[in-house]
């Protein structure tokens, strides 16, 4: 297909809780994207999803063999991303993968190799890079407005019930979830921290399974970080902080500071300029902090057919913006903002946190 002008045709693999958000984000790009197929190992779930969004169901093999399908987006358990994504890339499809890219840096490598060999585009969903708050801070950092970064604070004090972990055999396992509160819930904040504050050089961490039963992974973790630029910081995540509170990212430099809380810019203060205080955390950010799968499903149901016309940033707008960026990269032979290299970096840092917590030693990340 002539992807320079015609809409890219997408298939969606994995029809679980985040799939409706992706489907509505693609539907909001009618001139650029067209979602036509879906598949899931649970045929009843695939049939229901197809009926809701007017799609055709197909096997994964049929999707890969269909020349009319340009791109495949994956909403499967994390530990399946490399196997499935690499097959799609080898079949000549562009690929989008919901976070995380995979569960270990080594598992990310086949995706990176398949992307290089195929020449197709690979993007990892980390939609909060596209939030207005994040974009404003990134622009200020690019202009040097914060001076020298000194300190970074990243906190994800969320809550998940025991029922959340019991809802799927893959949840809370190292093999398919790849970790707990940091890998599954905290990875968005980790990605933003790395994008804004730069790569991490060393990490020292502790972790616990403190508030849940019958899970292999952590539900509380705390790490001290040293960044390559000399800044220091801390990273905390949990799914045991009842009732759950919005994620927080603070950047503090010699000339200014910024704080994102609940996806909104709470504070933006540059020396000589007025501090801007944002609104309180948005309802969707608070509900994601407290609700997990059910809140994602509920918010997806409330997404309008197009992004908010009022200018207010709403649930689903960031996914919409990331898919638009991905389509731009395909059409211009550019690089998606969150490519495989970026996805690998988040997974590498999280695995370094886990290694430090298991060994009781500081871990140095590779350059």
C-alpha cells in the first residue's frame, strides 16, 4: 500500500483492557489510520471486541500473511512481546507495542534486531511523553532553562487490589509480567524520568512484596539513582498505597524546577519568571492510580470519537498523539519519539533496580 498518502491499515493483537483505548485512538485518525482486524487467544473476547469496533477477527498467522495490513499493534502480556513483535517485523509489518517493550534487556534484543533487519518502524507505547506538561518541560530543558539538574524525584504511590492480581494467570509473574509495581505500573514514570533527566549511571535499591498474596513480584520498591549528568534522585513505586495517589515526577535545577503530578504540570518555576501552578490531578490520573484494569476499561468507554475540541487534555488523547507520531515516522521514514532504543532503556533501568534489590549492591548500568 502507498503509505505516503493512504491510511495505514492496522491489526490489533490482544483484546484486553487497554485495547479499547488503542482502538479509539486509531479511530480518531480517520485519514491516517484504519483498524480492520483483531485477534486474541480468547476467541470469545476477540469476537466481542470485533463486534464493538466493527472489525474482522483473524488468526495471528493470517494477519501476518495479509498484504493489506501495514502495521500490527500489540496489547498482549509483556513476556510475549518479543516473540510476537519480531515475527510481525519479519513479516514486513510496522509494529507498535504497549509498554513495556519486553521484560528484560536481553528479551528486547530480538525486537531491535528484527527492526533493523526489516527496515520497518517500531514504537513502544509511552504516551505520557506526549502530554502537554511533559512537552513543555522537554522544550525548557532543550533551551537550558533549568540550568544544571541537581535532583530528580519519581513516585508512583498506586493501589491495586488482590483481585487485580488474581484476575489473570500472567499478572504478578516474573515470566509474563516481568516485575510488579515498577515494571507494570511505574514504567511510564521511569520513561519520562529518563527522557527528561537523562540516562542513569548507578542504582541502589530495595524491594518488597508487602501488601499482596500469591504474587512472585514486588509491590513496593525504592531506589537511589545517580544520573550520567551528575544529578541524584530517588525512584519509588508501589501498588499497596491505599487508596492510591497520582504519579509524581519532580525535576530540580540550579535555575528552575518543574513538577508533574497526575499527568498535569503542577509547578513550573524558572528563575526570574512566575511559578505556574496547574490544576489538581485529573480524575483519570487518580482513577488509574486506584483502579488498574477496571479504570482503564471505564475510561476507554468514555473516550469521545475525536480528541477533546475544548483544548482540555483528556484520557486517550496521549495515545492518539503517539499513534499520530508513529504514522508520521512511517510516512517520512523518520524515527518514532518512543522507539525501540527508548523502550530498551526503561527496561534496562528497571532490571538494574531489581538486580540491586536482589543482591543488596549498587548496580552500574552500561553506557
